[in-house]
C-alpha cells in the first residue's frame, strides 16, 4: 500500500479540543481545492470532532489512524 502524501502538515500534538479543528479550519483555506492536509493530534476527542467537521464542511476525511497515542488524519479540500 502506497503512503498517502500531504500538501501541508499540521502539527496539533499537545493541543486540546477545539483548537485542532480551529487550526484545521484556518489551514484548509491556505491549500488549493483537491489538495490534502495531514493533521496530527494527541487529543482522543479529535476523532469524533474530525468526523463531525468533515460532514459539516463538506471536506473529505480520507483516512484516520492512531499509533502510540498520536492520531493522524488526512483531509482533502473540496471547495
């Protein structure tokens, strides 16, 4: 399986909700439509927050994973 590539990486490790989603909302405006942001966070609350955020905004949550307490999300800008 080929590793997913991001156009921007957003490091939100050590930051609690709602700040990771707020930072992502700001960062998504800085990439072009179709580009991908990789966001890393250590807050378990980010999992349901990211699912809700992607449904609310229409941006695509391509994948999510957790390894050693770090949650990694890949999000594609759609609009």
